[in-house]
């Protein structure tokens, strides 16, 4: 069922409580917390501008980090208010709290088009506990509730779920912001009836994180291409040697079930046939967790399925990358989640970059719709400076995966239907 969106509202003169995802990376520099990547703030600007233009009085709520119910100064949203003001080109008032009389007064005094950013909702344990009284207190700031925080929509917290219930109960409207609307369109509607061939690329560390997505997509996709460490659980299940590669030995049955389902449904299911491998060597250095740092020595391409006992697979090999690129070239819809190797290390980003390039080519030359399902694949595309050459990049990590599993997200479910 389609959700009400900000386009359907008349917000003129009304207080709009807008939940945004401002969980931005911060770094301490000279005693101050500095935002190192403002993408999440930038992503909310269209919704903010629309609501401001229409004379809404905006009260923004967000969380930052995990302060666990304490006023942790390093997790204050104050620097975000300053950056938002710069980006919006208008004044943004910062409220030192997210509930209470003083904040209510600030909200009451807001002129049409005015903006307040509330302090971190997670300074209260009641936020994550979805505490009804806390939700009521948040709702005292709102005539209308808008949720634009897709990245937090898989959590049933007070500011993402509870408050929407309160506002709805007293007859107020609860709608999706423009960013949320786009996420639901691309990760939802576009994939419900995809133009074919529909090719899915999945990678990353663990099969267990993505098996539900694989299972659901086996019912929709024409081809599924698997890379990353996740592939080694499949390879082990097929009886190949995987050496020291990262693997989930207890998930081989799950892998076999997916392979059987692919066969039964006639879905092309491709695994790597060659790999970039290294010899991992323990060093005397210790990492932050006190464990020995492993150095990856002797990187080489291994043009066969079995990986020797002392070596580890860290990327898909060139033949696999070429095969994946060939399949992608013919695609009309592409969904990609998870890197093909340890892409953070440039030496092992080749496979991920080849896939990124193929996705971009299919988009630009074949008119394919390319949807990047959040997390590390977005990082990899941005790292390769290709982020603006795909159709859509999700802002959600966990939320994207849960949504792709076909689950209803609590923060979405709580919004009004059209
Ligand atoms: P995920 O969050 O599940 O998408 O996993 C992303 C992580 O998987 C990245 O940090 C990659 O470095 C890691 N990864 C991908 N391929 C491998 C591999 N072959 N061995 C170890 N880690 C990998």
C-alpha cells in the first residue's frame, strides 16, 4: 500500500516533526567534533526545502551514535545544526534537548519556514525502548509527523515509530519524506516488477547476513552473481578447497539449499571460478582489539577453483570479473549489495571496481536501472567516483537489507497509507 508523502500534505503554519538520519561520521579535531562526511545531511535537503517553501514550521529529530541514554558531548548534534544551516542557507536553531517545556516553547515560537534541530534522541534510553510516555512528549512538538530517515526505519524506536502512532491516534498526519519515498520506490516498487533481465550481485562478508535476501530474490531474479567472502561458503558447500578464506562452515546447508532453489527455478547462479589470493602472515603487531595484525603477502591471481591450504581468497579473479561484467551488460534491472573482495585495500578492489564499471556501463549504454542496496557497495562506488552514474544508491545499511528481505519496516508501517 502506497504511503502518504510530503507531497500530499498542507503544512502551511503547522509544526512538522521531521525525523531525519543525521547519524554522520564525526572526528575530533583540535578539541571540536567535525563532520567528515555530510552526505546524510545533503540527502535531506529536498524534503526540507519543500516543507520550508510551503510554510511548515520544522522541528528536526535525529539520533547520533550510541550514547546509551547519557548526555555524551561527543555525540551532540550541535555541529550538525551548524552544517545544516550552511547547506540550507538559512538559520537553524539548536535545541539543547529533544523533549520538555523549553523545547516545546521553542517549537511554539517558530515562524513559518523556521527550522529547529533537536538534541540527540538517544540521550534518553526511552528512545530505543520506544517508551510510550517519551513518544507522547515528542508528539507534543508536532501537528504533523514526517519520516525521512530510511536508514533508521528498521528500528521501532520512539522517534521512528512510537511518535507516529501517537500523532495518528489524535488525528494528525504521518507521511514519508522525499528521501524515504525514493528508497521505497527503488528498493520496493521498482524491484516488484523489474524490467528483465533482472541481475542481482551480492557480496560482502557473510552468507548469514544475506541469505534471506538471496532466498527472496531467487523468486524474482534471472541471474544472481555472488562474490566476496560469502562466495567461499558456497564453494565449500560444493566441495572445493577454500584454504584460509573467510567462511561460515555452519552455513553450507543454507548455501546448498539456495543452489538447489536456483536450479529448480532456473535462475542463473554464478560463483567465482577464479580468485585473487594472498598468503596471510601473522605479525608481532597488535590491532585495537589486541589481536595480531595479519599481513597479506604474495598476492596473485589463481585461475582455478581450489585454493591451497595456506592461502586466502580476497577478491574475485579476472575471469570471474569478466563473466560477471558480460552478464551485467545484458541486464535491464540491476541490484547490487556487497563488495566482491576486501575493497578497502586497493590491491583487492579490482573485482569490485570491475563490477562497478559494468553496472555503470549497463546503466549508461543499455538503459538499465541500477539500484545499489546500501552499505559497502555505495562506499565502493563513491571510492571509484562512479556514485553519480547509477540510477539509485540507498542510504540505508541494515534497513535496506531488511526491506529487501521483504520485511515491513516499523518506521514505514507507522506512516499513514494514501
Ligand atoms: P558486508 O557488510 O557483509 O557487505 O561486508 C563487507 C565487508 O566484507 C567489507 O569490509 C569487505 O572487506 C569484506 N569482504 C569482502 N570480501 C572479502 C573476502 N574475500 N575476505 C574477507 N573479507 C571480505
